[in-house]
């Protein structure tokens, strides 16, 4: 950190000082990790170039196992993206005051992971050079096209929803003059925090928070429908839309928890991500682990009870056949571990939620695997020889690069934008404490002394 | 408007594989190496499926030639995001190779597993390369391909009939697999034209279609084997 920047930073109020420090103070470890992630991304790009040159034969895919790692990652990453926008919007709309410290980091996950999810089906294309045919020859009966539209809309909405609530913070950085003045002057868009500007801003945020909820719900519903609209055994299910949305939010909460624990540690944000935040988020995770069990149980029981032969082949392949390991690992990660850790207050700590969060993220990835692969290798036509699928190094490299790429852009984002909303924390301290007290008082019967005065 | 369809008599099928070979040669289907074939990447628009019934030594080998079913309500056409898979007025389900983006959604949606993907650029043995059929386009890597009921033959037959100033006859348009079948197990024609044999055969007591309960309305009928054969 340059001395004049250090002086400017030291002159700022306490919240600004703490939360803007990561923007100007970068450790050697940061560069080391960022460099490693960058190398993994380059490796993945090399693998993709090979795939484009030689063809999708470089993957482990075959007939009838047409969809593999890329489609699994597509569903998985778009699921993670439900973290931010949806959670933060729901918490904002429901006036959950404890949201203030965590919305920004969650919204960043959404916007940054969304791009990595959206490129997966493009990586999966046999002819990525013809991608624009989706626009020029759009065929609106295809669920894939609905998906293109809903993800496009979601990306736009969630980016706006990240940017608008960040404007006051960008103005704070501009006024502090600690970094890239022209960049922040441009982004702050002339915001001066006048009462009128603040009122407009809050009104826009209020509208956006409501608008993004149905958009986010539509996104993962449609991803579920991509599978459900086919006649494939164990895909053709009416529960898939809501099941996918629930799973998306679940993996999203887990991803936020992991990000919170890491951010708290590396940027010393203990004052902002308090045990109470982990406790509350842990309760949400608990609720979703139960919902996950309910949906999964309903889905499998319905298939089992009907006992249709083509469904049963896939069903038993998962429960006791070649996919038993990923299936039961999924149950462990999505249900047993998070439930047992999150049902007790003593383990709803940063460490407990971290373990549960990692288990859920792995479990939800496996759930996507268990949806895509077992059905693919068990086509309805049983005379078709049962296929096998083992991802090639090309697919695994691209998957590693996707994870590394997301970590990299998230790390870089924390160097340009405060990862905790400064103005919302200050607003909370200055106004909300009083407002909440008034609100709670408003829920209760008024004082008898006032009645007497009538 | 004709509605092209096929009737395959399983009693007559000997499993010789002539239909499969004729199809590959007619339609410029690429050859893959045996290790690629083991990976499940061989392409055969028409394929003779085999099934062994019964316990050793009392076993019966059953054969079932399987082309595209050319469904009247094709699940593959609905899901294609770029309308590269289509069904034409005469009921033939085709694929526009230069438009296909290779997402393989149609291949997943097809309950009969008859859509094939080009995992690599197509290859043929040196000896075959000079004999590719000029009437059928060669597919590039990364797109889906499928049985077309040899619709290039229909185009040619129509032109010939028009040149001779007469109506199209049943014998004028026959796919390569039908021509090649030595036992006459495969019959092809207009399902709606009472003059054509298929129109009658589809009402045979032994006639059935695959997975009729899915509502896909296939235009390929099978005559199931009689008992004891």
C-alpha cells in the first residue's frame, strides 16, 4: 500500500476503513492463489481448443450417453447462482435486518457464477460456431430456447440488481480517492447521496428485489423442464421444475456460507459476519435440507410405486446398481451431514456451517450427476446396449477451469468492490435500529395511558 | 399428400444385415474404428438389433431391423432449438445438417435412440472414398444425423415420373434398405394409398408399432413373429 493511500484510508470512518482495506491492500498469498487459478483456467482453455479442433469425441460421451459433465456443471452452476439474487431479494423484501452484511457477497456469487454456468451448454455444443442459429432460427417450442431467454433475462436483472445497490459505495470510494479515480467516477454515475437520490435509489432497489424473484424462479424451473419435457424415464416428472428451484436455492445458500467463512477469515470481517449470521443462515440450510429430503423422497417413491419397467431400470441403477455410490454420497451430503450439523445450535458456527456448506455443494453436484447420467445410460429402448460413461481428461480439465475461473473472478471482484455493503451497514446503524424498535412496538397493543388520554 | 411408411415382417428377417450395409453405402455413413465403436460411437441409420430369447440350449435368436420411426408426432422435432430437425408434409423426419448446432437434445428426446452424433470429422476407408453417393450430403463433425427414408431417392423418382409424364408408382421410390433385403421383409410405400402394400399390411393382425403408448405415432410397423417360428 502506498503511504498516501494509507493516510487517506486511515482518515476514513471505521466501517469504510475496514471494508475498503482489501481494495488497496493485497497480500502475496492473494497473487499466489490468483496465479494458480489463472494457470488452471489456461489449462482448461487448452483442453477446450483441443475439443473444438478434433470434435466432441475428445470427451467420454457416447450414444446414448449424450450429456455429461458439461450439462451437469451447467445445472450446478446456474443453481449456485440462485444464491445471491434470490436470497438477498427475499431477505430484503421480508425486511430481515440481519441481511445487511451478507447481501453483497451473495449477489456477487450470482452474477459471477452465472456466466460460468451459461457457457457450459456452449462448451457442450458440437458446433459452437453456429451458436447464433439459436437467434436466427429460433424454434420456440424447444425448452432450450426458453432457457436461453430466461437466463439472458436473469443475467441482465441480477447484474442491475448487483450494481444499483452498490452505487452509494462506489461514490464513497470515489470520494475517498483511494483507487482508480476515473473508474469509480464513471461507475458512481454522479451519485452524491442527497436525500432525494437516496430515496430514488431505495425505491428502485425495492422494485428490483420483487422483480428478480420470479425471474430467478423461472430460470431453474426451465432448466428442470429441459429434462422433464422429454419422455425419458425419471426425467419426465412434473416435480422437476420446483425440485430444481429448491435444489438451486439450497446449493446457493451453501455457497454463500462457504464464501462468508473464507471472506471473514482472509479479510478479517469478524465484526460483519457474526456468529448470529452463521446461525441464521444455518437455520435456512436446515430448512432446505428437510425440503430436499421431502422432494427427493416424493420423486423416488412415485417412480418406485408405479413400478414402470423402464423407470425401474434407472431407479435401481441409482439405488443399488452402478450409480449407488454417487447416489448414497448425495444423500449423505445433501441430507445426513447438513441435517445433523444444522439441527443443533452448538454446530451452527462458522466451522459447522462451513463443513455443512461443503457437504451440500458436493451433494448437489452429485444430485445433478444422478439426474443426468443414470437416465442417459438407461434409454427407454432396453435392447440398446447399456452404455458407460467416464469423463475424459478434457472434460475434467474444463470443469476444473470453470471452478478456478469462478474463484479467480470472485477474488478479483473483492479487490475492486467492497464485499460488504458499507452504506447499508451505516444505514442499519443510523436508522434501522430505531425503525425496528418502532415497528415491533407497532405490532403490539398501544399503551393504556394513550387510550386514557382520548 | 402421401404419408410414407414402412412395414417390417420379423418372420422374414434372417438377420443378414444387408439392409444395414446398403444403408451405410447409400447414405455415406462414416466408418469408425473398432475402439470408437466399443465406446458406443458407431453410426447405423438402419441397424439390425439382436436379442437372444430363452435359456441354453433352447434359445431363439430374434432380429429386429431398426430405422428411424419417422413419427407423426416426433419428440425430436419439438425440442430442437434451431428447427434443424423437421417433419415435412409427407411425414419424413429430416435433419438440416448445416443448421444443426450439435446440442444433442433431439438425441436425448428420441425414445427409439435413432439419432446419431458426429463425434469426429467423418472418415472412410481409402477404397470407399471414391464411391461416395453424390446425392447425399456428407455430414461435418459436431452435428446430428439420422435415417431419412432415403428421401433423395424420392426427389429423383418424382423427377423421372414427371419427365415421363406419369404418376409416381410404388416401385419408383424405395429406400436402399428395402431394395437390399433378400427376403422381402421390408415393405415401403404410402400408408394412405390403398394401392400400396403397406396400407394393407399395417392392418395385419400381427402389425404393431414400437412404444405406441408414448403417442409418438411411428410410421414404421412391425409384423410380429408367428408362434412357433
